[in-house]
C-alpha cells in the first residue's frame, strides 16, 4: 500500500527558499504519493510553487493514519504562530492587525490559533498530538535562535522533535542546542544545495526566454544579482548601498539587477528596490519584476555573482558555483541563520558577509573566487545532502 507522504513547510506563502523545498523533496521521493501541506490552503503554482493543503484539515483527515510526514526545510523551529499567521495575510491587512494585536500577547495568540485552526505555538512543527501514528521526519530544518525563543515555544518544539523518527538540522548552532536538550539530531545541508543538480535543465529553459533572457541581452558583459530585504530601506542605508554597488559594478564592468526573493509580508519590499534603483546609474541597473521561482533561479544562475540578504539566494548561487556575498542588515545585533549556515558549511578563505559600507571591497574579493573551487564545494554539498537524506529517511512502514 502506497501510504501518503505529507511534505510540510512554509510553502503556502511566497518566499524563495520555501517555494523550492517541496520540489527538491519530491525529486528525491519518486513514486511516492505526495501531499503538499502548509498552514493554509494556497495555490502558488502561478509562481512555480505548489497548491498547499492546510495542516489542520490534513490532521483531521490523516491524524490516525500511518502517514509519513516530512518537514522539508526552512527556519521553522522558531516561527511563532502569530508571525506565521500574519505572513499568510494580504500585505495591506498586516499593519492594522499589528496595530490592534501586537501589544496584547494573549489576544494575538488567540487570533493566530483561530486563523490557523491549530493550537500550536510553533505551527510548522508537527508532533504526535496531531499525527500519533505518523513517521515524523525533519530534513534540513533550521532554528538558529531557538535558545532565545519564548520558553513555552521552545518546550513545545523540543517535545515535538523528541517524538520524531529523524531530525536533520542545517547548521551547527541549532544542532548544539538540540543536543544539549537531549535530541539526537544530525547535521545536513540545506535542501537548496540540490537546486542545480535536480533542476538545472528546468532553470536553463526559463533563463533562455522572457525576462531572464532580456537581462542577459541588456548586460552582455554580465550582471550582479542583488536582493535586499526591507531592513535596508532607510535613506542613509540606501545612499551607502548605491555608492558601494556603483563602485562594484564599475570594477567588474557589469550591470546590477535588483530582484525580490519573497513577496509575503515582512519579506522584500518593491519600493525599497525602486528607491535604490533611482540612486544607481540608469544605464547599469534594472529592477527584475518576475516573482516566478525558476526565473529567480535562472537570474542567479546566469549572474556574475549574487549579493544580498537572503540565505537561499546565497545557497542557490552556491549550487550553481556562482560567487556569493551576504550583506548584513544595519540594525542586526545577533548572528542569525545566514551566519549560522556559513559557519557550518563554508570555508573561511573568502569573505562571506559584508556590512553595507564595506560591500564593494568584499564583493570584489568574492568575485575573484576560483570557479573550480566553487564547483567542488557545490558538488560536495549536494552529495552530502543526498547521502544524508537517504541514510536518515526511514522507509514507509505501518504503525
């Protein structure tokens, strides 16, 4: 009997990495009966994603069945119900919700639970309360700041992970915290390291037409793929970014293509990119409009290098052996998921991150990386992910 495999993640909203994860998991599970689950019923297929089914409904339907449930990636261990529910709302509805509820923890949690149909504090982490007979698996999930999460949320996550059949996390910071809590987790790269290997032809086909192809024609000498979250949107930061990017583009004689890696609330702001574009030389800059998953991959794959704040912009660039550099948000104090991932998987020989005012110099160093070394690193990460996935993924069985 081919029992269902539920793939769970935040691919019910538009975010680059989350849209990728279910494709990558499905590619490693040929012949499986797959159900794509989020917290809400959504159809992201126009963007290259999937149609998702709400976890609450799936728990009611399959809660007592011997399903296999795979958490397929993302920073899900620290995603609170309030934030998860907000990111599923229309962007123009979020400010009023925050103004009404943010200062009232009990009311905002009640609203989130009612919105999601789940009592969980960390709703993207499913435990045996929802699926008592399931195989519960985590493959490449993250929780870099779990130690600093609210105690009740952390306790719920630790309980759910303790019930799981296998727990694979994508960086050592989360791994150390889980080991200290008694969870027998293992280290596995982020699933997106497989992007080039599993979907290279699909991405090449998208890059050969439409907006990606037009970018290549406009900048025959190449371009930098640049992405920035809304954290960089103040005028002083944009002024500095514009000066640094202009210097970098002149040094490598290439264009600058600004793109978004997510349109969900609290992700990338199109107004921020437009304001940055107006500060850059018009002949050297283009704002990339497409939010289609494979177009974004094609843009990164065809670039001279990636520069931005997105972890998955970096990882997809790594998968295609492209130079990559993350820009540090101006107000960020604690090391986040990007730094935790870098510390776990990347050699310290090349610059990995840069503050805004040092972007040009460090980007120049990153662009000088040896392509053969980048390719070896990409192949090694893809191989390690596949081997770890196979080794730690129990086969379908019945409880």
